[in-house]
C-alpha cells in the first residue's frame, strides 16, 4: 500500500518518466526469483569486449550509464547525451587490467573526446584498444609454432543533436578490427583479421521536476549499439558482433548546493540469435532478421528471453561537485553467463580534471572478474570554467 500511494503521488506531480524509472526497477527485480527450465545456454558473439564498461564512473555503478548525466564517456553508453553536456570540449582516457586473476597481461585502454559546434550540435570520437599479451600457438605435440600478440580495437565517430529543450538524439559509426591469430593456419584453414563496420542509434530525455519537495532531474536513455556486419576470421564462417539494446532511467536529487544523489537502472539485451541446444549448427540468419527475431527465438520460450536481459543498478553521491562516491550491482542470469557482482568507486574533480577509479567484487568465489580495477582521467572545459568561477 505504501508503494502504491508513492507511485500515485509521482503520477500526479509529473509525467510518465518517473513511473518508467520505477517500472524498470520492478521488472528487473521481479525476474530474479524465476526458476530456469532450460540448460546452460549463454549467447555468444565475437569481440565481446565492445560491451565492457570502459570507464570508472559507470564501472563503479554496476555498469550503468545509458541515462546518467552526460560525461566524456557518453560515447560508449549513449552518444545522444553529448548534446546536453555543458562544456565546449573535453577529453578522457581510461585503463583496465582485465581478468588479472587468470592471466597477467590482458589490458583495455579507452580514449574519448567531444567538441561542441553550437548550442545544439556536438561531435565526438573514441578509440578502444584491447591487448592480450603473448599467446603461443602449438602443434598436436605441444611444440610452439608461433608466438603472437593478439590485439583488437575499434574507432568511433558520433554526431549528437538537441531536438528540444528536453530531448536529444545521436548516431555513431564504428570500425572494428580484430587480429587474434596473425594469419596462423588452424585446422587446415588460413586465418585473417576480423573486420566489421557498425552503427549506434540513441536517444536521451531529461526533465527537471519537484519530487518529495526536492529539486530533481529524471532522465530516460535508449541506445541500440553495434548494428553491423558479421565478422569472419576465415573464408568459410562468420559470427555476429554484440548488437545490443540498452534501456535505462536515472533520478537525481539536488538536496542543496553541496549535496547531490543519483540512482540509475539499466536493462541490456543482446540482439543476436540464441543458441539452440537441439541444433548442431548456428542459425544462418541475416543481421536485420536477427535484430527482430532475437526477441523470440530462445528455445526456452518467454522465460528464457527474460533471462537474457542483464540488469545494472547504480548510485552516485557528489559533494560540492568535487568528490564522488559510487556503488552498484550487475546481474546476469546463472544460465546465461552468471556475471553477478557488486561495484564501488570514487571520483575527485579539481581544476577541470577528474580522476575516477572503480573496483569489482563478484558474488561467487574464484570468479575470473574478481578484483577488477578501472582507472580514468578526464579533462572537461566546463569543469575548468566552474573551478575558475569558484576561486574568484
């Protein structure tokens, strides 16, 4: 009853936006307790690193970022957010030592920046690079045949535009390069680097409201990312890249000029075919067909489709726009990969520069993602301007 009265009060005071935030929260929570009636059946794609949170801010909030307030890392989460960013320009870099409990030399580096043309238009770009250290290729006897340094990278450019006081849209284009074998012959087949071209379509809406007698900002974000061609490492077979639908909402309270608190929730679903455990071969369907059939092709029916959604919850507290504390939780169904972990982190802003870090804590022991750290450094012209005004 208390929850119903709260929901009714929100509907009377404002638009449907706050209700959507609560609806996303309820939908994601409601699916946790459902039993699985099918076998372990995770969705598989090539270049899965394209879905890894590259920045410490989102990494500290359970990998949620599609509806959070705009920052320099918006390219990965929702390029449309750039239209609402305050600054004229900005640049950021982040670094992730990945899967260090398993191997010592996997690293992911990310570089992002933006430039504002006018009040309505922003262009942005980013580069992500993933290195896997040294890999030995051996023959059937175990003798080393070739030592390589596999690497993968993707370069993006995006255009964001403000369509109204509260709504913006964005498009991004991406070139993806994956060189895992350096031409080494596997099972009698010559290999080659994988190449793909992809695009993102995104939207972002935010509106200032008064909620519980406090100034607040409600935001809704949507991003369909990596809509692109399949990738092939040989002449005979190709795989889907991680085409993904991300929906989310965020609610930020401005308690006073010093204290700000945000809550956010993201829902993600891969838009690629679900492996069918009754078949021995992958479904040979096109990219446009996969975008639509991925909502109803799971062999376990509707329940399995629900469990293909991952959920990200995050919270962020800012004091005087200088110091931030963050926490979050990421949940993936046990039969779809079982990535389930808590996250935490902090940020410090001074003279236009912001330093962030995050830490990942899986809920199970001996998890390959245990003790994952992310480090980020950014420079934003708007933060520099605010720091200058404060010092006067």
